[in-house]
């Protein structure tokens, strides 16, 4: 079995409506995520997947949808304010925790037909969540 991973960095804002502490307030992170792919066989070039193709697919999606974006729960009442101000945001199921963002990236990579097996998501240098289905 072969695995590869590629890491992408992005900045995002969020708040956790269900949090009792300071994360209930709007704040931001400089994050990085690692996409891990797996294959029993290598392609004709001797690769699991070309790193450039990862950058062009999931890397582009991260850049266009998560980077410099406010990520909110679809039930967050502040989304109405963002709508009224024509501000960019992404609404997701549940609070936008590192765990839920990792799953969102995983699901998107799967939808792009990547042989992804897990996604790691660091919201800071010392805090990381991993999604493995």
C-alpha cells in the first residue's frame, strides 16, 4: 500500500455557537490541512497521484471556498447579517469546528474522485483534528 499527503494553508474565520468559552465569539485562524491519499498500485508515472493535480483540484477548492472565508453553522443567526451586507461566508452543517471542517474537506476530496483516506486539519500549530471515515 502506498500513501501520499499534501498540505495546504488557508486563513478563515468562524465562531462556535455551541461553545461556552471564548470560541463563541467571531475569531480567525491560520490553518493548514493535509490530504492523505492511498493506493495499492502506482500509476504509469510511478505515483499514487500527481501532487500538481492535487493542487489543481482540492487545493483550488480550498483556495476558492475556505481561504479568507467566514465559516458559519447554517443555523448561526449572524448569517443573516452577512447576507444583508453581501459579505462572503460558507454555511455548513453543525458548528465549524476543526473536526467538521476536516470532514467537509474529506467529503469534497471524495466528490472530486480523489483516493483520500483521511484529512488532518490544524487550526493552530498545536491543535489538530483528523477525519477518517
